[in-house]
C-alpha cells in the first residue's frame, strides 16, 4: 500500500463518524513541517503568517515550539483581535485604512505594545494621526521594502506590486519622517520576496520554464540581498534601535536566513503545505490540511459526483488556483464542469469503487484560505480525531 493510500485509510477511519464536508489537519504532518521550517531557518526565529493558518489553536500550537516567535497578520481588525486574545507580538503585513481600529490601537496601551503597523507612505502616517480620536499611545511602525527584480533598466519588473519604497534613500527618508512625528516609533523593516518564496521552481512537465524560474530566482536573491543590506544600514543610521528585519516566505526560508541583515523569517504556508507548494526543489513538505466532500451521485461508469468543492484560491485565475482531488488517487475533473459550487463530477476508473456517502479528499491551492470555507478543523493523530478546533470563521471572524 502506498503512503497516500495508507493516509486515506487513516483519514477515512478517523472521520468515519463525521459526515462530509469536513476539513482536517494531520498533526503529525503539521509538526513535521514546522520542524523542517525551523531547520531551514538555521537558528533565526520564524514569524508565523496568520493568513496561512487562520486558526487560533494552531497558531498557539506552532508558537509553542522552539524556533517560532510572533505573528504576521493581514488586517488591523485581526491584529487587534489576536492581541486581545493574548498574542503579544503581532506585525501587520499590509497597510490599513481602518480608522476605527487605529483609534482603538492608539487608545489602548496593551494593543499599542503588541501590534506593529505597516507603512510605505507618509499619507498612511497622516491617516493614522487623523484616526487617533484622542488616543495618545505610541504606534509601532514597520517600513516595507519593494523586493521586485527589475531588468532592462526597469522596463521589466518581476515581483508583486507592493511597496513604492525601493532604494535605501527612500526608506531612510520615511524613517526620518517617522522619527520627526510624535506618537510613532520605527521598530522594523519587512521585505517579502514573493517571486522567490511563492513561485515553485520545478514545474511538472515544463523543464525549460523551471530552468528559467531558477535562473530568475538566483538573480533576484543576489540583487535583493545586496539592496536589503544597504537599506538596513541606511535605516539603522536613522533608527539605531530597530528591533527586527523580516524577510522570506515558505519557499525561500533558507536563502533569506543566510542574509546577515535579516533577523527573522516569515512563513506560514509551509505548515499546511497546500498544492501550490509542491513544485520546489529546495524543500519537500507533507500535505497537512485537507478537506473531504461526499459522493452523492454515480452518473455513469467511471464517474462520481461529490457535493460542492468549488473552492478556488485567490490570485490570477487559472487551473493552479483550484483544489485538486487527492484521495483516492486517480480522480480528475470533468473539463467541461471543473469543481462546482454545489456539485463536482470526478472522472477516473477508481470512481467505480466509490459508494454513495464515501469521502473524496481534496487539497486546497492556498493554505489558510481553506479555513474560509469551514468553521472547524478536525485534528488527527494516527487514525483518530483527537480534537476539534474552530477556524477564524468558526469564531465568527471573517476579516476580508
């Protein structure tokens, strides 16, 4: 029996008392993935990206392990919620325009001490000041560096459209603006190299594309390492008490950790290992989060239909954003229908072995987005459910 077939037996046995749809986290795989991230980080702490987890119980579990420290959040409302729940080091990874949340932050010493906000523009400082509503707490600030690789004199850009701050002088100038303003303290720099950390370099069946991606990423790592070091020197000249320099992502942990200027690594998807993280030469993770849909129809030979399952992930639309049927092996989508909101036909000879009510297990394309579809996760050890924990959705929190 293959490892995947054995996993199917375990998951079916563990959830035999539960009707699908159901979502699970295999704790052995989750913990093994966490240990591998720590190994790759080479002694530098890992800040957990909450958007890739979206479950407080699992955030607590991983932060209880050696090698993990702090959370990287995705909205102001989430940041304040986590801080109230006892998480005392929350870095908001994106600028916000949530005026009410800024007023809460500036008016509460516990929140202001726990949450760091992201800025890349003086206008964001203006918005925060205008939102204080009388709150006088010092707001902790992090600057974001644009990591994109630019070629041909800037005519070609490879990387996400994030911060406008690219050169050391630009970040140093904004650092001086933060220092001039009462009510703010600059504590960090963040740079997320998504074109390295979030793009697989071993695309199945496409060797030339894979080679091109590896060449691009090698060039991007060299360019960014040099520029990031210059940025850190320039900003530290203005703010010598800088607490952290954050970089990385699941796909680039070991490369970013090797930079002397970086003090901590961000990662989150590597805990669940969704399907978008299958195509890397630098690491191999174990799928830890899956969901099951029930077989509800048998339209013909070699075909079954499961309930629902159309859970596309965010990003540019394409087949790589769809979940994939994972267990039993050998199922594929009907190309005319794909995964649907209310039903999903699946084709393959193994379909004839499935009965009404049987579970088909899927992997989602992006990690934490699975939790927007389920209000709880079943935690599995071996062939038993050892706990049920709420997702953000299960706690009534849908932040975006």
